[in-house]
C-alpha cells in the first residue's frame, strides 16, 4: 500500500488528524493495534476546550456534540470551608464542552468511514522504517501476514505505550517526567450528576472530583494510594469516601447507584522532546502525558493535531516545509504551558503522603486567594478553557 501520511494509532489524535487531512485532500491510512470496539470502550476524557470544539467543527464532526454535549460556563473549587465558583464565560467570553472522549471517537470513526479512509485494526509488530529519508515506510503484521505501507510522512499517534516515540534513538531525544505518589479511582455510574458543573474538592479527607458525561451519566473520582487495587473498592466504600470529600450540599443531593466502570489511573507528567525525527512526527499521548486534574490530555492532543495538520497540508499541497520544520517547537511551547497548569492544579488540590502541615495551609490560602481575586480566577479560567493555538 502507498499513502501520503501513514498514521500509527486510531485513538482521538490519529482519527482527528486523518479526518482533517482527508478533508484537505491528503490521503491517509490508519494502523490501529486494537479492535474498534476496544478503542470505543475506553472511558477517558470528558471536557473539551474551546479550541478543541472549534477543531471538531472544522473536521465536520460537531453535529452530535452540538446536540448532545453540555456547554459549561464554569466550575467549582472547594475545601472544608469554601466553595469558589470560577465563571469561565464571564471572565473569558468562552466555555468548555462536556462531551465524552468515547463520543468524540465514535463520531470520528463514522466520519472516517464516510470518507472511505482505510483503517487497519488489530495490527501487530509495527516498525517505522527509514524515517530520516525521503522514502519512509511502515511494516506491520495483520492476520499473520507481514505488510508494508509506503508514505511521505509518518504521524505517531499511538499513545504513551506505542512504538513511535521509541523509534527515535535515545541520544536524539530527551524525556522529562514527574510521577505523582497517588492515583485517581474513577467510577462511571448511570446516575444524575450531583451538581450542574464540575466540582473539584480539596478536603481534609482528600481530593475528589464530581464530574459528568451527560445529564444521566456521572463520572466521579477520589484520590487513592498507588498501592490500592480496584477490587478493594466496593461501590459502597467508594460512595462513602466520595461523599466525605465533597461539601455537604453536593454530597447530600448525590444520586448513587451501581458503577458501570471503575478503574485506577496513576498520575504522571511526561514530555518527550523533540516531537520530530526526520519525517516522523509525534502527536498527543505518544509525546506527552498530563495528570487529568487540568482536563488537558485530549485537548493537548487536539492542539498538536492543529499544528501538524496545517504543516502537512502546506508541505504536501504547496511544497512549503516551514510548518513541519517549526512543528515541534510550536507544539512544545503550548504543551509546556499546559504541563505547568496541570501540575499547578494537581499540587493545589491533592494531599501528598508525608507532607508537612505547611502544605495544607498553602492549599487553603490558594483557594482563599482564588475566592477573593478576580485576577486569580481569570488566570485559572484562561488556562482551563485552553490557551490560544
Ligand atoms: C484512564 C485514563 C483516563 C483519562 N482521563 C482523562 C481526563 O479525564 N481528561 C483528559 O483530558 N484526559 C484524560 N486522559 C487522557 C486522554 O484520554 C488522552 O490524552 C487521549 O486519549 C490522547 O489521545 P491519543 O490519540 O494521543 O492517544 P490514545 O488515546 O492513547 O490512542 C492511541 C492509540 O494508538 C493505539 N496504539 C498503541 N500502540 C500502537 C501500535 N504499536 N501500533 C498501532 N496502534 C497502536 C492504541 O490502541 C490507541 O488506540 C485519560 C487517559 C487515561 C489512560
């Protein structure tokens, strides 16, 4: 097979990049390790930045999001004493959209089917060959048969555990990492959300987040030690812990019910530099990971796609390589700012094991400052709705 852009990974990055490139007349083939059902069953992000929403419009996949998504004007931050509202819309004129990653991915798969894009599922042993030449190609196995895909460029959209980043020799790249000493236990339940906007709680009982995917689907999280296992957490234990971390009126109005998904996600900040090696480009989680506290993972993937899609169209349609030469630096500038915000939100909202009493006072003072300073709320709102591309 031959194509213009070979895309490794059929998650949100790969699908969105492919959809935008196809709309601009660039041919793509997507190679995905898992089945479509598996990709669509992964419960992950749910908050879309303003820029991500615009990108989904541009990609022609926004109809269902506009009909079923839930635009949010703001969110809440609480500790034991305070409940602070940050009104994004008043402070920035923009909103975020609550619409699950599984829904975004479903819409993109449907749009790609309509475009007739080749998406090869269940591929194994993907190897990116000759990325520093003008004739890169990708080898892979499907149904026991070894195949070859020739292309002009390779987009590595294969997540944190994919092959793309590791294709770049270690002496040609640098990794920056912070692993946090706790994880998030997340529960999805078919219950009415306890509050109309997201509530981030930093209580003396630990961190919790009350969020949602729709008017009938709630997503809740509590902070847990990394040594905890999901099966140690019965639904009853989870609801009790969650309610103990939230303000009384939010906890009191909470509808509880059986979990339909329960998982523990470790929290990590990670950046690989650079994002380019010859004709191979890293996009989304293959290049960086953020802790979910700032709701930035999926949104950073979308901003990488924005830069790379425009750069590849310029290169392939106009012979102008300025965009691809500048891709890594442009994307990394925004990535590091989102890293900073996610790290700051994580530090502001979590208890760290063994911390001194000073740390707790700092968190309380940060929230107090947020409640009293419009400047502090505006800064948070600007970052939360997403910095400009
Ligand atoms: C448990 C969890 C919860 C999360 N919660 C949030 C949240 O609340 N908010 C938020 O903003 N973000 C969240 N994220 C992050 C967000 O989901 C990711 O940032 C987003 O999925 C990145 O998209 P991606 O396409 O770059 O990578 P991925 O979604 O990881 O997609 C990569 C794709 O590549 C495929 N692949 C991997 N290796 C290969 C290979 N060798 N060959 C071919 N294909 C391959 C994978 O099967 C996958 O389909 C969460 C992530 C996880 C894991």
